[in-house]
């Protein structure tokens, strides 16, 4: 089930599914320590003797307030004659999750409405050893274990504090959960429970017709009692309504910091661009780690999550954020990379949000022979993205400490990790992490990484070293044409393997990742070999279904519905073709060929603007992970590249220069 509404401040991440159930609660790192384990925090209503948990009997509309990370959810129950407007925030500078509820009585007489909030914590990802306790001195509930504390409180009827509550055991025989205690509209008042526990609190409101009532609910997160107590006191002192307004103002200022001239784009493209920036920010930890996705439903597919930092995804996201003007975020990412890079100059598969080595399925030995379990494009793209950053911001003081520890270290590895005879990279795992070999995408990324390293070497005065890196890049370009280009098919192959006898085994599969040929500067987008390749990518991989979109590669079985399509459409791969059209364009007419694909992305996003990894080719239902940082980052980059190309094509007249004066000029990919 997709996570329609993530909200975060970089330390605390909360996310809701499409039924507006809170399903993710990460703290103190985005993507690390999910204190719900994916189980729902339920929300229920009792009125006129009837009880209803939020779900099938409710009409639910999930969205955000424009230009903010403030949810805007409308809940309507015809049978109960209630409409509820829900707004949620994570306070931008404090570790507080805060909900505002405005309840409207649609009946013709005053009624008592009871709201129920069920907390189903699995602190530190486990149900073992938790405590839930009512603290009467501040009329709050507390869940805690070790150094993780979560204080729950409310403001209703013009007063702070919880009057109705229950704690108890869950997930045991005959003890499904304390939330069942709410269904008669009355809570037991049990003040403490330990082990596998949950809790419920309720608010009793008398609501007149046409006179909505507002109340607030919050959870303070900290590492000890004093921390959460201080947060609770601060919130009471400043008042929830004031904090809501401050948070709205903050996000409006944040998302519009560059003040781009969105009149150059169709309105829906501009709206999704800003929404993507905001959603992407929710997936980034303040330590600098850019997380792929935070959707714990993935656990039920492969017993693991996407809550890790892949250097590739992180580098491409940093590139998009740099184009968008958010250098302060990307600087933290590059510093993070400088701390985790291996001493021999490469990155391993993926890392936890706090920088530890994460789970992997790449072995250190194959067929009895030791190997590096890496995807070399991950190393190359961090250096490529860092040069794009420097080319924009010229922040030499930031780059200087990274030159030897990150740039030169990685570049020397790329130079050494080559076949001496062919000049191609040594085998590594592909972008999709499914197969090992020498891949066109990886080779193109290494070209981009070596060119970036050569540029850095020049500015730091290492002229001879720069020449070595440039020669390495040029030798690799020539080797790509010699070994990876298929003369008969008139396109590049996905990759090759060398058999022990030296015979080349070609993987001729048409793969969307061939977009890397132009994306990192290995070849111009209008090179005929690139043109031929990308035309065949589109012809072979476009899904001819009511949904459309571009599949990853021929015969992709991952979540595939049937054999009538090459694979499910992905947002990333579809956007890659738009990027190709943008970079190959020489006229405004050619450039605008990319607009229908950018509009396709808008049309297939969730109402909230969330982009999944892939969608069902027949129903457009999100598949796999949602939201996926890579999807949003690729959309942001494509929009920036479109605007950049538009400026370069039409900047020749004084009139046009004035027209685009509000658009910040950015560098191109190449």
C-alpha cells in the first residue's frame, strides 16, 4: 500500500497510507528505527452510539496544502453525518508530530462526538519490552524503551491533557490490542502495561450544527523523559495553532527559495515540481543520507526495506537538488559520502541512514574466486555529481577537504579497476542489481566520473594526474564503441561478459538504462549511435496499454502482470526518455516533444503528488515502493533540464532575456 503522505523534519519521519492511517514513524534518523514496524495507528469516531474506525465506510481525500509539507485530508462519513478536516505536520525545528482536526457535525441537532487515537508502537522495531504508562502529573501518555521516549498528549475543549485513556497488551492470544477497548465508546483507564503493548486515548466533544470544533493531538519524540517533557511544555506555551502557522510559513519559504518563473511551464508540471521537492525532502536525513524510500510494506515482499542510502540514487538525487538550488542539502550528502567510502576508493552496495554498511545480496566470492561485490556506477556517479555541484556553486572551501579523501580516492580506484587489455571496467553488478558483467550504463558512468575527477585535478593543480584521468576516460569511450556497440542492430548492447576462453558473450537486451550514454557525458545526445539506441529503447519498451510509460528492459518480470508487455512502466525510466529528447533538441519544437512525457508523469502520480517506483500498466495502481526518492529526483532534474535548454535555445534576443530573467541559469549535464 503506498505511503500517500510523508511528512518530516529530517530527524522524524511520519507517513500515512491511502486510508490515512499512520504507518511509518522513524526517529531519530529518517529511514532508521521504524517505531511502528509498519502496523497502523488507528483513528476512530463514536457518535450516537455507533463506532467506526477510519476505513471502508469513509470517503477519504489525501493531499497537502499547496507548497507545504502540511497534510490536507478530508474525511467524510455519510452514515455518521460527519466531515473531518485533518492537517498533520512534523514541526520543522522540533521533534514533534502534530495533528489538527476540525470536526463538522452535518446533522441538524447538537451531538457528542468522541474521537479515538490508538498508538501501536513497536519501539526500536520490536514489540518486546515496551512500556505504556499514563503520567498523571501532566495528563499525558508515555511509550518508552531504552533511550526512545514518545509522549502523547492533546488539546481539546480549551484545555491541555488526556481525560480518557487505556493501556494494555496486544498481539497475544485473546488480547488483539487495546484498540478493541475503544469500540464501545468507553476506555478502561488502565494506567500502565509492559511487554507487547499499545494504548488508546479519546477526546469527547459536543458539536453543534454548522459550528465546527477543532482539537489537537501530538507525539513528542526524544531520547529521555526530560526531552519529551520539554517539548510538550514548549508546545503548550507556544500553542498548537501558532506552531501550525509557523510550519506552513516555513515550507512555503523553503520550496520557493529560488523563485523560478513557472510561467514557462504548464501549471500542472510546475505544481508537481514543487510537490516533488517537498516530498523528496521528507526522505533525506539531516546527517546527509538520502534514503531510497520508506515504505515498510516492502518487508512483506522480500523481508527487507528500501530504507537505505544507495550511493547511485543519492548522487542522482543530489544532482537534481543542486539544479534546484538546494546546495546546503547536497553538501551534507557529499560529506556523508566522504565518511563512508572504502579506503580503497569504492562504495559498497548500500548503507544505513546513519552510515553503517547495510544488507546486501552481492557475494564476495563467485565460482570460488574472490570479487568486489560492487556496482561501479555508484562510485563514479558520486564524483560526477560532485563536479556538477561545484560547476554550479564554485564553493572551493567546501570541495577542498574532499579532494583527496573522496575525489582522488575514487578516481584512482576507477583507473585501477579496468581490464588492461580492453580498457573496459572490470565486471561489477548492473544498475538493477540483478546481474554481473561489463555494462554500457556502468561504463558511461565511469567516463563521467573520470572526466569529473580530471576537472577537479586541474583546478587543484594536479595537471599530470588530470591528463591520466582524461586519457582513462577517452580510452574507455573508444572501448565502448569497440566492444559494446552492435553494428548489425545499430545500437549499444546492455552489456557483455568475457568467457574464460576470451570469447565475448553479448547481452543484447534493450534496456532503458542505455540513457546513461549521453546523461553523464560519454557521448553527445545527438550522436547517431545514441540516437539509434534511444529510438530502439522507446520502440521496444513503451507499454502499449491504457497507462503507457516505459519499462525497464525487455522481459522484465519484476511485479510484471502478464507477458503482453515488456515490463511495468517506471517513472524513472519514462523520464529518462524525456531527458533524452531534451538533450537532443536543437529547436523549440524538438524540445517540446518532451512535454507529453512530463505531463504523463503528472497524470499518473497519486493525488498527493507522490510518485511510486512503478505502476500497474492497466490500472495505474502504484506498485512496489511509494514514494521513491529516485522518481521524484528524476522529475526535478528533467524539469530543470527542460528549462535550461529552453533558456539556451531562446536567449538570443533582449526580449527573451527579459522574459526569462527570473529563471536562475544552471549548467547543463554535459
